[in-house]
């Protein structure tokens, strides 16, 4: 499928400029090492303007939006007219590690002090099928920008901070507007994942619910969403759920059928709003907890089916299942002793998860969340306890290695919990000796 080639709008008379001295990632020693490697030698292949390396995409967009992270977590992508083989040669000549992460699409990853830099040769789409593209390399920066999805992802910045904005992405970013480069319907048919990316970027940079012709184009092509791989869907949904204000976007997606195939359980937007506000206020943002609030299921089996559909990890699947049907109950109706035992067995963070889930669901249905709020405070105040004895103590008490050790330790643990974790090591050792003697007497009676 050929890609649209919209004529670029006239550029503004004066573009803003990134100040490298205010963008620490641009002046980082690792970044400078990569730039020196790429531009340090003469080449017979270069862009018409002579530029051999520009920052591109997300790092430029986020820097302009004032949302750049810090440290090694920043993703820095670099575009170049150099062919992948030349990129590799230059990196290695400079003593930098070059990893061929996507040679067919022109991508080489430079690794400097364990920090990755994705370097991609300028390219244009030759053929697309809705999931992947066949590309050809080019030396035309605008041609490369034209294959990118949204206008604010088609921004380039030179190492000195000079910006290049061929499709008006800076104005869109300032307006909180997500706009496709070119014809929206064609860009979606080139890569269906762009429907979810549109929604994710709106949740991150937009205001209120998504609307307008580009969103309507996404809705019109929602029937294509089932052809996506679960791994790609999971990546976009997790990022969307992690945004500052995901609820208006998710509500629109549910109403317009954009989640019907991949997350048909999604319905609890009021509960999600409550959970988001409470968790963010406590500094506990968590996309998987948000998923459990938004798309609740009733059983562990249903949660595992949901996790399999989205290709979640085993740990994520188990946590999702525990949201649905906790292996250890933790709710306001439990006696104090039972709540404290639950805190001991599942830990403060897991208990807090269950408490905020209950509070959010109560608020979402108009019920009183106060008992759940008290439970959140109880979980927050909990400090972990460790049984003062171990298997080594059981062996020292004369127990033979094997199941008897575990049985005696569990008996002492039950006794210790029932006394609100108060008995110290000496008391627990005395109890262990008594349990060992009882077990020995029981075994003797059985033998007789």
C-alpha cells in the first residue's frame, strides 16, 4: 500500500529552539560520543543540507512539552542519512558498541556506558499491510518525516538545538492536538496500531475526550484492531493506562468500541477515576492496578484468560488474578487479628492494592468508601515482620531434615501470629522445642 505524501505546509517564520544547555540529555557525555562518531568522518552519502545526525521523535517532542524524564531512562532516537553499515563502521571505529537491532529497517543501536541510542537511517515506505512495512532508504529528511504517524512525532532537532518541523507538529503539541501526518484513514490502514497510539498520545498530551476528524477515522477503522498482535496491544494499553489523565480517553474508547475486542470487560470508568486520584495522591501510580479497576473480572480463571489475551507476564497474570479473587482476603469486615495476619502474609503493598480497589469500587457505585480508606491507612502503617526462627533452628532442636521441619515451623508461626507477633526469638525457640517434643512423642506412639 503506497504511503500518502502530503505537501508540507509552509514553515513558520521563526521556529523555537531547544537550548542544549537546558537539555541535559543533549549534553550528556554518552550522547556527545555518539554524535561525534556519526559525524566525525567524511562520507559520500549525506543529506542535501549536509546534516549527518539529528534527534528525532519522542525525545524532541517531550523536550518541547517539558515532559522529558531524567537519567538513563530517556529514550534518545537519532536519524541519519548514513546507511546502517556505515553507522556500524563509524560507531566501532570510535570504540562504541553497535548492535544490529533492526538492520532491515535501518536501525542500529549504539550502546555507550550501558545506555542505548537507537540510530535509524532515513527511509520511506515502499509497501505496508497494516502491521509492518517494507522500506527503502533515502537522504531526504522530509520524506522520512512523512512516514511518521503524528505531526509532533515528525520533529527533528539538530545537535545545536535547531528544530525542523515539516508538518506543523509544534503548533499541534502546544494545542494538545493529535494529528496524523497526511490522510488519517490511509495512515491507519498502513499500521492499525496507530489507532491505539492516537488514543495514548491524546491521553498524554490532549485535554478532555478525543474528538475531531482524526479520532473519527480511528473509530471508523476499529474493525481492523483484531488483526494486531497481543504484544503490541499490551504495550500501548499499558502506556495509555500509565498516563496522567487516562479516564476521558478510555471512556471515549469504550463508548466508541475501540476496546471491545481486546478488553471487553472495560466499563468501570468512575471507579478508575477514583482509584487514579487516590493512588496518584499517594505516589502509587500503577497501570496494572488501573487495568484491574477499569476491567474487573470475578474469578481467577477469568483474570488469567484476560491476561493471556493481552500476553501479560506470569507475574502480571497472577497479580491480576489476585485482584479478582484474593488468595488471602483483606477487607473491612475482617476482625483485626485476621487483617493483621493478611498483612503479614501478602505484604503491605499487596494489601494496599486490595484496599484502594475496594475504595474505588465503593466510590464508583456511590457507596461509602470510608471503611476502605481506613484499611488503606492500616496497610500503609504496617511494618513487615519476620518469624524469629528458621529451619536451621529446627534442625538444631533435633528434628530430622524433611517434612517435619516445615510442620514444626508452621505450627510455631501460627502460634506467633495468634499472639500478634509479640513473642521474641527466645519464646519462639521454646515453642519450637515443645513442638519438636510433641512431634517426637506422636511418632513414638504411632510406632508402638
